[in-house]
C-alpha cells in the first residue's frame, strides 16, 4: 500500500515538474485573438481536481466551444 502512495507522489511530482519546465517563459496571452485547442483525451481519477483547476484558469481567458462549431 505504501509503495502505491509513493508511486502516486512520484508521478505527481514528475508531471508537475515537466509542466513547469515546458511552460517556463510562456504566456497564455502571447497571441490574443487566436483559437487554442487544448486536447484532453483522458483524465484519470487522481487528476480530476487538477483538471478542474486548469479549466477554471482557462475560463479567465476566453470561452469554451466545441471543435465542431468552429468549422
């Protein structure tokens, strides 16, 4: 049981470190007026809170639309 918790913490740490490094120096407002297409194929149960925080953050910068309504 403890090894499962340790593996989850290690995965969370690795994921957060990768996101932090990949987003360094970037801004969501870099090109205002552009369409952005975040692509989420699967959200695991342990990622739901983070996913909800991400959606809340992104809603500050624009509206969500379905890709089918763009064409």
